[in-house]
C-alpha cells in the first residue's frame, strides 16, 4: 500500500485506497496475511466512489476467491474506468499469497475486466497454468481473457531485462533496460500503480507503459536497503517532503 501511494503521488495523482488484505512483512518476505471481510472492502470502495471521481483502479493482493468476486462487483459500478490488474500471487521472498484457485478466479473473472494485467513471468505461468512456459506461450493463453498484457522480466540472469507488452490484436512492444544488481521489494506494485496513474491522467496505453517502466527503473536504480532483506525503491525525491 505504501508503494502504491508513493508511486501515485509521484505521478501527481491522488491515491484513494480500499484495503483488501493485511500482511505481516518486512524487507525479507511476507510471513502471513489476512484477507479482510467482504463487507468492509465493499464499504471502503463505495465510500470512495461516492465521494471522488475515480479515473483508474489498480489491484494488488486479493488473497481469496471471495475477494476476487468482491472486486468484480465493485468494478461493475465503474463502467469505462481502466483497471490495472497486478496479480500478486507470490511474495518477493517466494511465499504464496493465496491458494492456487485464486489465480484461476483472477484469470476467469477479473482479467476480462482489465485494461491491462501486469504479471511477472512466474505469475504469468501460474495464471496460464504453464509451469515452464515462456512469456510468449503464457501471453498466447492469457490474451484469451484480457485485452492487454505486460509480462515483466528480470527473473533470470540476462544482462538486459525484457518487458513485453502484448495485445489481443497481435501487436507487441518490447521494452529493454539494463539489469540492476540486487533484488527489490515492491517493484511490481510501483510499476502497476504508476501505470494506473498515467492512464488516469489520460496517457495512451503504450506510452503509459513506457513511462511507468522508465520511472520504475529509476526508483530501482536509486533504491536503498533499510533492513536486512531486499532493496526498497525510492519513489519520491529526497526533497519531496521538505
């Protein structure tokens, strides 16, 4: 949530969170989580929708099939609002953030509502049910369910990271960046929230993806290691609060 808010602030957007799950986590890993009650989540979302003009929605960790259905219900009250789905199914340290059926429910019921989904390759493999599939193979299966798909790289040992944007019409865009050393806590949240912010501001999709990838890479380049685990992206300039 902190990553989401900081990334949106950096785009000049106002973040209006509705919390779906609480976690026990540090910079090393997520060790436990609790999905909130459906009624509480609906109440949060309805309060925001009644008060503020919603220009985009970004999803993160849902944690249960019931929460997937809850989000589907919320989005039905926001027709035409772009939805960015970051399918958070595994923590950075490798732990599962929901049972396997959550990924299936997201693929079948949420991806069709998305403007774009932003899985990394391990998450794309879970969603596509292709444990060893390539990005292209996963995309071919997932584009049956969603309009656009950004599969992010960086999980191998390649010198350059390849992030690929796929569209149902067959078009593709590959964005490359220099691989940075270390591992990072919250990079996926940073990317998806930045992308949602750019779409909320009216930026065209391909341009918004490029902007979000460039911004996220800079936050990783400037990352700090405040704890004993992963580096934390620096999403705001040092003088932001001065």
